[in-house]
C-alpha cells in the first residue's frame, strides 16, 4: 500500500512534504502494485490517513476493537498475539515494514488479535471503506490486495505446518529462513540481521521453550551454521540452513 498523506491536515502539516516522502519511501515497491499510474497513485494518496508513531511495547489495536483501518507498516516491527482466558499469551505472527496489519478484522469488523510494536515503529492508516471504493476503478490495486491476502493465508498455513509436523530444529531453521527472505525482499542482508523479538517470544510462536531456543542457538553455532552476538544473527551457511528447514539435513 501507499505511504501516508493526511486527510484532514492540521495547520502545521506540510502536505507537499508528506507526498514527497510517500513516493520516495523505501517500502514503495512492497506496498504498491507495480505500474500504478500517476493519476491512480494520486487517488490512492488522497485516501491514506495519518502517519502514526507507535512506541515500543505499545498496542496498535487490541482484540475486539472495531475495524476501520488497515495499517501499512512504514518503519519497525510488530507482533500479533492472542491472550487465553487464563491470561497466557500466544504469539501468532511477526510483521515488518512493507506488510499490512489488520486484515484479520475484515470479515467480522472486529480485530481477532492484539498488535504490539516490538520497537519504536510507524504505520500509515488506510481507511478500508475508502480503499474498497478504489478497488472498482483500479483493478491492479485490487489484484495487489488479493495477492497480499494470499501471502498472509500462506504464511498462516506455514505456521500450522511448523507447529504440527516439524522437529524443533526444523521449526527454528524455517523461522530464520523466513526472516532471511523477508529482509532480502526489502533490500537488506539475507544473512545478517537483528532479531527484534525476544527468545521467549520466538519460543512462544514456535511452540518451544526459551530453554529449547537457547539450546538450538548453541547447537547451530557449534555446527558452524550461524553466529550470534546478542540479538544479531549471521547465517554462515544459508544452503545448509535451508536444508535443515526442509528436513533434508539433521542437526546433531
């Protein structure tokens, strides 16, 4: 999706600067369909709401909140999670710049999970009712949105596969490979990146204990597959790591 332009400007808001930053945003190619014409780009710009800063550990929305906007992540990282009646948190996903938050609420008009910033982040609010109006006149935009929804469905299916059929080392390797490919798509290194989530959050997401995550990190380091420095991960052998995720190599 596009980046931010305010619908109702405040007296101090520089609209021209916001539009310029939108077109120059590093997430442009991920958020917008390729080949969108200038006039269509302007129409899409016009419906984008405010750019909103979300401090670390702050909610973007909570389960049960009424749905009005989608949120394109411009900067930072988020996690989505649900809380059981007993108060236990279950992480359902990690999202990064160039991805959309809020699609879970389209069918019922209420959010089915919480979304929280893992670091100081920034999102662009996209009023969904106004976005739907554009779908009928900009077919490429509708196609792009369907593609993003399909990617989200595929991601959720992959999580089910992770939790259901994979050994612990496969789950963790697949998680790192997934992050690697997503960072590469954003123009960052596919082999060296920071983990924005804690080991406890990773374990929660993968159905593993924090002790298991620590053991797996130590084992993979010993085998020369990765290097760890605090939260920085360097994948030293991407081919073997992919084989481990696919189950064709065993972690001793």
